[in-house]
C-alpha cells in the first residue's frame, strides 16, 4: 500500500488515494481540461497478456472524459482518468456522471462504474444568459397589463441561496417612462403603478444590478416591449403538439387540454372522423380517452394523430387548426423484488463506523439485469446520519451514542428500490436496527460532609449522597456502604444517610463512611455493572449530657462587711469532668437572697450594701444561698446543678457622737475578714468503681468454684468402701473367674495362704479404659488390674 501511495504521489499530486470499482468521486465544476480525476487500481497476473482498460459509456452522454490510460507498477496496474479538452463542467446543467469501465485481464473481464459528482464552485458565481448579453433580455407585454403586475422573473442559477440584492440603476424619468418599473429581491420585475396604457410599440430599456456575497456584483439588461391589444382572431400558440400517455389510462380520463386564442371558441376533431379512441370537449378543449388503450390487444393504438380545429361560435370561418400526436407508452407492471424483504439488525452502541449490517439483493421482473436505484429513507431517528446505504450494503455511518434520552435504541427506516420503467415502480424494504446499550461509564458521587448532634435519635436523616452516571438511563444507581461504622446506613435507592445508633461526642467526634455507587439496567447484559465510591464525613456536634459539678458543692463563710461598699464573698468554681473543653457557664441566685444583699458578677458572689443604705441589722445574721450553675452554649439542652453557700454576715460596729458636728465612721481602709470552712469528702472516679465491681465479681466466682470442688471430693470419699470389704469383694471376683478345679480347692488355699493373698489382691484405685470404656481396679504398688 505504501508503494501505491508513492505511485499516486508521483503521477497526480492532486489525488489523495487509489480506489477500485465501483468508486465514487467528487469534482469541482471549476476543474478544466487535463485535470486528473482519479487513479484506479487493478490486479492482473504477470503471465497473462497485457491488460486493457476501456471506457464503455458515459451517462448522460458527453465527451468531457478522455479514454483511461493504464500503467504497470510492481505487479499492480494503475488506471488514470482525466478530463478532455472539451470539458466544461457545470453543476447546474449536469451534476452527476456515471462512467462504465471495463478491465480485461486475459480471459477475466471486470466491469464497474465510476460515479462523478460535480460540485458547485461558489467562488465563481456570475450573471449568465441573455440577461448578461450586450443585447439584453427582450420581453413583450400587452399595454392592458394590470398596474404593478409581475412582468418578468429574473432567474440567476446559484444565486438564490446567497441573498442576492437586485435594483434598477438606469434612469426612468418622465415623460419617457409612464412611471418607474421595480424589481424585488426575488427577481420579480413589476409594471409601473400607473400601468402601460398608451405606451404601445414602445421599448423600455432597464439596466439591472445584482449584488451578492462580499463585494460581488454583476449587471444585465431587460428590454420591455409594449404590444397593442390584438384584434379578434383565432390562433394556437403551437401548430403541432406531441404528448405521451400510459396504456393503463382509464376510459374517460383526461389526456390533454388544447387552448387557442380567440373569443367564444369551440373545439372539434377534424380527423379521423369518427375518432374511435379519443374525444374532445366542445367548450373546454379537453381531449379524453374513450376506450381502453391496451397495446397487447390493439397494437395500432401506440400512435394516434388527431387534427383539432378551434373556431369562434358566432363566426365559424374564424378558425385555426392544431396537429395533435398522442403516443401510448407501455406501462411498467411489476415493482422490483428484493431479498430479504425485511432487514432486521441488532448492534451495540459502540459499533465502529463502517460496520456492515445487511446486504440487499434486488432485481426487476420487467427487465432482468436492469439498473436499479436505491435510496435510504428514515422513518424515525434522532440522527438520520447514523446509517447509510453504500451500494446495497447498509452500514453504520456515525457513532451510535445512546446515552441521551431518546437518542437511538431503535432506528426505523426503509430502503426504496426504484426501477427505470414508466411509470416508475418502487419497492419498499423496511429496515429496523436495534441499538443495544453498553455500560460505558462508571458512576461517581461527590464527597460530602454532614453534621449531626450527639443526642440525635436513631433513624434521623442526615442528608443524601448524590450519585451520577452518564449512561442511559441516567443516574440509575444503587448505594451501598463499604465497611466503616455500623452506626450509619445508606438507603439503597435514594442514597439517604440515616443514623442507626447513639452518638457520643466525647468518644468519637468524626466518622468517615465509604459509599459505593453501583449502576444497573444500563447494559444488555444485566450482570454487567460498574461502580464508583466516595467518602462521606460525618461530624458529631457536642450536646451537653452531663451536669456541672462544683468544687466544693457546699461552702460556709463568715464576712465582715463595711457600710456603703461591695465585698467579694467567694468565687464559685464549677466544671464538667467528662467535658473538660466546656468552660462557659451561667450563674444565678435561686434561693436564700431574701433581702437582695448578694449579687453575682459572673462566678463571683458579691455582698452589696449600695441598695439598702443605712438599714443594717444590729446583730449578725446568716444567709443560706442557693446558686444555680448551668452550662452555656449554642445547644438548647442545658443541664444545671445547685451549689449551697452559707454566709454569716457580721455587721460593722458603728459609734456615734452626741454633737451634730462629729461622726465616727468605719475607715475606708478596713478590710473584711473571710473565714472559709471546707468539708472534705471522698468521691471515687468512675473507672475505679468499675474496676472494684469487676474484681469483687471475679472473687465471688473463684470462691464458688473452690467450694464446689470441696463438696465434690467429700462426696467421693463417702462413696468409697473400706479395705477389708474391698479384699473380700476382690476374692469373690477372683473365685468366680477360676476353673472348676480351683473352685473345689479354694477353701484349702484360703486357710493356708490368707495373709499373702490378701496383700496381693488389695486394689487401692479405680479407673476406666480409654479405648474400650470398661472400668477396672488397680494396685498402685504392683500395677495389677482387675476388670469389672
């Protein structure tokens, strides 16, 4: 392929690649003679005679193309097609040529078509035709034309889509013009609003300028000749007329309507008389068929020549004649037949461009081997360019993206197959292409942070995790948690995060929860899923759940207060041991301040003498004050405690003088004495109480186990027999296991050997065999056993 591209580069720099038959190319109408249109590649064995490449025909017929040349290049033959010296391409005249080529390689002959589409060259648009000639375009209008009527339409092919502006630039001054002619942007030349009566035989010369594009314009001329009102006479516009009708035209159908100029005209057929096949309307001139025109039965009906006369009803001698030739054409009876009759395909949305879907095979029963035309027509599709028909092969033409709602999933189309007969017959082949979705994208979710108070109840909604997925249907995902704390749960469908258990700000203030998002229902295979994850941060907000503790909770003080001054009594010191970070509290006197002699300045208790003035008690008095201490902060849930302060107030000793000019007051430098009595008490820490309780429980369990072991040993001791009884028992057992002879001699042996047998048969232990499960007795000194 590299060598072929090198060959193309050497022979024709304007051609980008080779192609094989059939082939489609585009060429601009501005290309002139000698232009290389295309290189064609052919394979032929080197052992065969020299191959040939011929141009069989061109449709429509033209001499614009030279016979192709053929050259050999390393085992491959390359054909070159060029424009001839007479080539004048015009896309408005002919925009498509079909060249039939034949390549002969020995006995092997290959025929194929080369389609050439002529493209418009918008940079070379200009005025053309008689309008742009020096003589201009001549039109004739009667002087009785309606004022403002359209006289002429200026048609400039190729300029209708470029917004051409037209205007008359020649002078139209009185009295040479009855009024100004006008032309609009559609090219309609209109008569003056004053009309043209009285302007007979005059010729008006109009210079028209046409502007289009950027600084592009052209000019032309239109000559308007005014004709006088014609005298009354009968005439046909044409002396002869040829028409063609199909053979299946029903009797009584309209064939043609002939028209003549004149007043109060009538029509008749002069020959043949009588006319067996056609008739004419006397008043309207409509020619109709009178009998079935079946060429198979009546071949003579293929051509009929009628002589039609038009005449004035009141002056029959004022007449004119018309030669009418009617040709009956054979009707195309059968539409093309195609296999398969229905094209159904299923492809994934990721199918690449160029994927072949189906191949259609059709033939014309009326003309076997005739060329058929194929057209792809979409019934319903959001992107008609997604499929294309290339030489009877249905292919994927664009990316099939199904991630937009209603983007594809199903393409309903039809392939229209047209033959070349008359009338043209068409066969429609339905096409249904099902595009299956593919799970292409992984879902995702954005990290989020939720805040919740530590006293929130279970099932509290904290927020929602929002997952997104670009596959269609969009955001069709489920939510799951991956490990993490079990205190929280994520709803599988909605992504809502709920609280399941209690929270404690002091134990854990921050939770991190990994949420998995898994898509579903986005692929033809229901088991194919994609997943993503994000981290959800949950911050626990502190809510006070412990009351403050004051140290000490009880105080007893004695103060000596001077007159007219405020004295600081004590400072209330409180805290929450479980929440050492909480430092702000509110203080208030809730009891014992009967005479309002005490006030609180924050946590400081102050005795104030500024309110009562000289009304002091003569004897010492005692106040038992109750001070409420509550936590302060943003939380609405506040806990409080009460501290008790007993204050013994000693009044100042005041002395007065009899005279009115001497008064003894307490010096301002006197400092009151505070006596603080603190009562000590022991309050263990919570952890100590827990350890002490656990230790006591373990000790009780140990004592219970030891007592149980002692009782079990005592019971076994009570059940065991005495040693003489054991010996007698063993002797009886041994006697029963001996032979008959031993049994007869047993009394003698017992009397003579009683001391030794008792020692040897003494078993002081009992056990169970691990293999058989049988019990036996054993002697710890000799190892002897006796099965039970």
